[in-house]
C-alpha cells in the first residue's frame, strides 16, 4: 500500500497495484485541490504505524489499517483537524 500525505493534512491510502499499468501520457495518482501539494509518499505494510505532523506542532500516530483504501483519482481524508 502507498500512503500519501498532503500539505492540507489529508491522508490517502492506495493499493500499489493501482499504478501497475501506466499509460503513455501518465496516470492520475491523486486529485489535488488548488491550494494543496503532495508532501510525501511511503510504502506501508499491514501493522505499520504512520505519524502525521503539522507545522503548528500538532501530530497524530495511527495504524496503516485505520485509513481506508481509495482509488487513484481521489484526494484523501482529513488526517488532522
């Protein structure tokens, strides 16, 4: 699984197999909002913990299994309010 973290503190989990057939012009990996940007992407396995932190000093640790898997053309779910 891939976990993506976005600037607006969204989190997205997608199966690695969703990216296995790239097209000539590329594929859409994530739907970004106008004022957002991709911060990091990591490969995870069941049982892994993820830590999401903000510039304002807030942080949360959660299990990889707490985030539901989504398709490629989605923006994710709120990680920190």
